[in-house]
C-alpha cells in the first residue's frame, strides 16, 4: 500500500518514501535499497550533503532488474544547499553531478535544501539573492527536462511567499520540512495546500538520539489501542492526512514496519495527536533565516 500525490507538474509522487540520511556506507546502502525495493518502496530521498548519491545510483542500477522494475517505476529526490560564491553555473554543475552519481538522465524532484546559504550569516540579506539565483538555475534545469519537478525544503511561509512572487513561472512542487505531532505548523500546511505545494515531512519519528516522541504517552496509548507500534502511529498520522513521509531505517524489521501502514486512526486519535501539550523541535530552525 502506497498512495500517490499528483504534484503541480502532473508527476505522481509516492506519499511514502525511503529516507537515506546518515546511511552512506556502500554495503549498507545496497542492503537497505534491496530490502526497501522488496518491501515495496518506490521513492528514494537523498541529498548532495548525504554523500550517498553514487551508492544509491549503483544500487538501483543493479537491483531494479531483480524486481522487474525500470527507471520510470522509481521516484528519486535529491537536494542542494546554496553556498557562498555559488552561481548559476555551479548550481547547474552540482545538479548534473547528482544525475551522474545517481546514474540517471533526469531526477524526479530536486530541492533547495535550506533557505540559508552555507558561509553566510542567517541574518544577512544576501540569503534572499542566493535563494533566487539557485531557483533560477533549477527552473532552467526543469525546463530542459533534467529535473522533472523542483521544490524546496525547510521553507516557512515567508520564504514561500517570496519565492512565489518571483519564481520564473515555475512554482515549487514540494516543501519538505520537519513535521510530527510535537512540531507541526497548521498555517504552513494551509498555505502549501492553498498554493498546490505538496507538504512532505522529515523527522517523523523524532531522532535516533531522542526517543521522547516515540515514548510520548499519548502516542504510546494510541499504539496500544490499535495494536501497532508508536512509529507506525506517527507515520500513519501524517500519511492519513496526505502529508508525505520519508522514514529511514537500516534493519529489515523497521523497514517493513514503516511501510506497513494499512490501518486507520480515528478522528479522535488524529485530534489527540494534533493537540499534544508538548512542543519539541529536533532539527534546524528556518525561522531564523532572513
């Protein structure tokens, strides 16, 4: 089971994808990609800074025939972080290097990873010009067919408003951000839906070194009631609301568990999770970026 969402480019994106953050060892990449394909994942999320694009590319090239799959059966995402002195030519070169590393002619989705710029203070007005320049480069790559869809990550409403006001005729297809019951922004979700931008979550389960979300008493109580794990409840909470999810795992048990979301949470359960009396953020904070 894996629903798809039609992006504003007309491309279908699987709502449930496989996250690869912190999985960079070649042997481990081959192992988890093999398991993920076997389980049913058809969407793989990477980034330049994950340093695993080349291993993912090798793994998919070798493993797709094993499952009678073709390139067009798989949805691939990668991302770029703007950097000081990085101009359009460099952005284009980085994206084309991603394609080379992934051993593909096109990427289904390419994101600006962060609204800030590596090497520039988050309060600098230069962040805006670099965001614009990076988007300009991505729009050209979209129009040339190298990036079938383009989007952003960690953008808040003000960043999105700025982009939509001057997006070269190509609005973002996706906004990928931290999203879980202890940290979600209804106004951001409303804005994205209003402008046909698919909202995609990361850190759905918290982080590997902070298990407070998985052990939250409300989450745990719902999990006991429905006969599922806390992780499955957290993932189903977003999935059931048509928010994309990208759980990452390195064992077959957890990879299978994260994909097995064929159950329903009641409206009451969703409401409880939407209104936890705890706010806790686990990743970087884009609200500080001018």
